[in-house]
C-alpha cells in the first residue's frame, strides 16, 4: 500500500516511461505537472505534451502552470512528501524545493556533472561518446548541480545510435533505477554525494540554426550530427535556394570537394572536409521524405552541384 504523497513534473516522451514506472510500482502521483498545451505545425493545432497524454490515460489530475513559481501555494496545500522531476525545463525555486520532506529529485540523462543543461542526450552523440548514463539527483537552486543520489551507466560502444534510440534506452534505465532506489531514499538509507564541480560540462538549448550542415567538417562529425539532431532541430542544407533535410547518412571513405554532390555506385553522396557522406534519406522542402537513391533518380541534375 502506498504511503508517500508524490507529485510528478515532466513534459517529453522521455518522461513517460518514468511516470508509468512510478504508477506500476505503487508510487502513483497525486498530481502531474506539465507545460501548457501548445499550437503545433502549420495548422497550429493545440497539442498536449506526452506526459499530459499519459496522465490522462491513467486518470491522474493535471496542472499546467505557465510558471511553476506561480504554483507554490497550490503545492504547499497539497503537502507532497516527494516531488519527482524528469524533463521539465523550468527551475524550481527554493520555496518549492523546500516543500516535500524527502526533497525534489530530478532524473537527468547523463553521468553528472558531465553534460548539465538541456541537451545531454544530443551531446553524447555529437561528441561520439561510447558511454553515457543517467543520474538521479537531489535538486537545489542551480542547474543540474544538486547532490547525486544514484547513477547508472549506459554503454553505446561504436553503435551508430540515434537520438530517439538513445533517449528510449536512457528512459528505460532511469525508470528502473528510480523505482529501485526510492524505498532506500525514503527510508534514509542513501546518502547523496556532491558533484565534482571541476568536472562539470554544459549543454545548450538547441535552436533551428544549429541544424545547418557545414560540409567543410569531417564526414564522421556530420554523420553524428545527423543522428543527434533528428527529429529536432533536424539537419539541413541548401540546394538551389531550397532546403534539403538530411535524415540519415553514412560515411563513405572517399575524398571529394566539400559540399559537392556526386554519385557513388548509384548512391547519392556529397563531399566533406574529410571523406564523404552517402545520403540515405532526405526530404526536399515541401516534399515527403524519400530514400537517397530514389531522390537521385528524380533529380539527376543535382550531380556535380554544391550544397550550401
């Protein structure tokens, strides 16, 4: 029988398995807090966050304050004993951090203090890391700065893992770790340890402009960028004043002028600063995504032109 009163705060798809793990392990939140609904796409359709959809599925009350700091009185009245945060993107002020007696704990998909900030999963791929992981920390007023309650490593090796694949893997790892340590944390059998500040590295919020490809960079670096930034902000280049999204690619051990389009064994390829890339899946502005081979069939005139 559940005794602790828990509030869950989160937004993206990464957070949903963590919420469901709490529910399935007798830690059902009394309230879920997520971001307000947003208009998405060309038709500006009001869209629920993945966490809101999950909370509705399980019949859990939902709150969507514009600013969590404005929700202090409501949280105080609820008297939660624990607040669990996963992917919320707002700072919790000191007045809220002090409400639950077991604290506010955050699930962060990196091995803190490495990759603090908004984009730890993307940066692990961008930097070609062979290992990452997840951290459960006791929140304080600074970004991803609090004491570490538990960590688990996640091996990537040489695998060409995508953002979505790594996000799912880290979410599953986080879910299991959270429900494993919660009884120990609540009963005071875990001592949270401070992070080593000198080892801290930071990630930034990714913007659309970060997806532009610089063909003077090595093919290996561009290929990692394509995997890391899909679906957001996506990677793109220009061809004859139109935007061409690059969705999948692989490195080709062949030298060609950076940005120059060529054909390699009937495959669409482009030169880079070092080696080249085979473009396996692309999407021209205003069109659906297609395999690179199929795009080449319909756009033979692209050969020998330069991507910018």
